[in-house]
């Protein structure tokens, strides 16, 4: 059991109270940037507020960028609004999602929905492409960690699929009549 008194003393500052630079620096794709480089990224991100149950993006819409949760909670939901809806992921303050859209504009595989009033930091593909054109060195410092992050996630997904495949290939036990 956590002692509320002590946990409050040592609790980190909520993301909403942190500076935009501090929040961005905590995200892996921006963690290697210098202070001046972070300032350049700050100039192109967008702060957006969402109400409880408001859709951030919809399944099958073209992906346009990623989001960092400055405050609030977001669920990634397959078949949002349908009886077959399934929550695929839950994100909270400090988490990020949708980063694959920085590399391509393929349709979103699920919807993102605010589960409470939320403030998000949007980093969008057109802004990234413009940044790469104006400052290629900075663009590479963002794209390489992004590629590494996506590669790691793909490896973990492959491992999970292999485990599921092995599980489904096991011989079923015969049931005697």
C-alpha cells in the first residue's frame, strides 16, 4: 500500500505543469535534441484541447501526425461507436501515440478518443516535412529515433505473433467419447 503523504512529497511534476520543452524532451524521438533544436520543434507543434469522449482521429482516416498527452487520458479503439468496439490501448499523461503517421499517410487502424478532458500536443507530418526541408540535420535527428522506435515495436509485435503461432500449432488433446 502506498503512503499518500510520502508519495506526494516525491511525486514528479504533472506533465501539464512542465514546460513544453521538458515534455518534448521526455519523448524518445525528441530526447536527443539540444535546447535550441527543441525550441525549433516547439514552434511547429500544435496544442489542442479535447472534451471527454471527443474523437481525436477516426479509424480509416489518413494519418497526419502524432500526439503527446500533456494532460488527460486517451484510448485507441477499434470499431469505435459500434457494438464490436474494442479498446486496443490506453494512454495517459506523458504518453504519445500515432507516430507512424509521421512517415506515411496510410489510414488509421483505429480511432483515438479522449476519455476525459485532455490537452494534447500535435506534431504533424507536413510540419515535419517542412522542418526537414529547412533544416535537414535536425530532421535526421528526429527521423532516426522515430525509425528505431518503430523498428523496436515491429520486433515486439513479431515476437508476440510467433508466440501466438506456436500456441495455435500445438496438437489439440483428443477427447474420448
